[in-house]
């Protein structure tokens, strides 16, 4: 049986952690710490609840003086590294949580702590309350981080300032006007780290959902600077491409003229949850020249209220020579996952060629 994510917070984890704390914190009582962690309610706690519980227990073993506590946390990270504990271990997310929980009123010490701790475990979630509290003061500090020698701090500048970072609190003023984070992205557009460049692309994609014109301007400005920068703007434009935004389609030379969809069929128009929808079609380029073709399909999932919600999936994007005809067979799984709930009844499937939605067919999802 697969282990649960919350079980990262295991007896073995707390043993390793408390060994490091015993070195960094004067008069640390390991036995008392372990006892405070494993209260009767611990087993029922989920991942984030165990994280916060760890934060709160640690707080009881640190000085009341916040700057002193931060210094001891830094020493603990140094000791963990000395013990061979690798960076980016998800269980250590309680360290950024400590800064967020107890340091929100201490800007300078907390910002310096975030810069240090993110090089051990990402602080992309913990930094967001500071953006909400301190606004452009925090954004200006993140602009400085975008020039940092550590790629992890540079990534915190872009990832932490995303207007719509998944699983994190939104930043309303950045959704409304993202102009203040554009200098951060500008500084990182040629970053040597792919880890950082991908974060830049994700930030652009966030911005595109509210301000497509801003991203289109960035696309025009950065296009052709390098292959890496071209990859950033292409990935950052993925929502606009899925939406069939006219300007971005034109930028990438995606025109459906002369590209024909034929023999579009659903091979099993009635399926059960747990099965896969199978469909096939042919694409022909009737143009006298080669044409870049971006193939996508959309599933119109039935919602609880009986309406349908559209989700677009990419198949491919490549050059079709003149006269080329390609037959495609595809499957779409309808397996239950935690992020999607299926509703029985009529669903629809459509094909999208270079942003233009073509024929739509119906299929039935049954129990």
C-alpha cells in the first residue's frame, strides 16, 4: 500500500530533526519535543495540519525573541546539511511556515530569513503574506532577489510573486495590475537555470489570464532573443494558445486555412467511469506550402448543475508538408482523480486546429 504524503512527518523524521535541534538550540530537550509532537490527535492530522503542528511545537522550544529564533533556525539548517539531510525535502516546509506565522510583523528579519531558508526549502508560499502586507516594499526586495547568486533565491523572486500561484493565496493587486513584477521577469528572462526560466513562464501564464495584452507585449519584446527565451514565451502563452487568442496564433503562424479535419469519430460513444474515450480523425494540409499545425481537442465535462465546462488538451504541434495527410487515434482516460469529479450523462468532444474549434461530437458517461 502506498504511503500517505502526511506520513513524511514520521517518527524517523522527528528523530533526525530533533538531533539537529539538540545541536543548534541550547538546553534542547529531545524527549519533551517528541512527546509534544506525538499527541493523541497527531494521527488524525493531515499534511498541512502536521506542518502547522510542528511549527507550533518548535515555537515552544525557541526563544520568545523572534530574531534570536531565526538565528537558531539558520543554525538548525546548517546542522541538517552537516548530517547529510538533502535540500528541498517537503517535510521541512514548516520552516517557511514558522517565518510566515511568527514573523509577519518583522519585515527586515523575516525577509532576510526567507532569503536564507529558501535555499534549503522553497519559501514561495510563505512569502505571499508579506507581499499582501507590505506591497511594493516586498516586490522591490524581490527585484533584488532576482539578481541573487543563488538560483533558488532568484526563483523565489519569480515564483513567489506569481499572481495566481496554485495552492497558494492569490495576490489581488497583482491580478489587477502586474506591472510591478515585470522587472523581476525581465531580469530572469535569460537566467542560466531552467528551474528559474520555467517559473518565469508560469508567471507570464498567470498574467495572461487577466491581462493578455501585457503578455503579448512581452512576447513581441522577447521573441528571437534566444532559444531559451523563445521557450519561456511559448510556455507562458499556453493559456492564450488554448483560448485561440487571435494575436498569439498570428505570432506563431498558426492559421487553419487549408487544414482539413476528416473522418472525426468517437469509437466508443458510451463509456463507464474508469474507462478511456477513444476517438480518431484525419488531418490533411491542402495548402501548396508547408503549414505549422497545432492539434488540440476539448472535452466538455458535465458539471453538477447540468452545464458543461471546457478543458483543452494538446496533441501535437509540427510542420505538415503540402498535401500531407495524417491519421490519428487518441484516448482520454476517465479515471477518478482527486482534482476532478465526474458527473454522469452527456459530454462532448471537439477538435481544435490552430486555435479554431471544429466539429463537436457527443458521448455518454455512465456509472
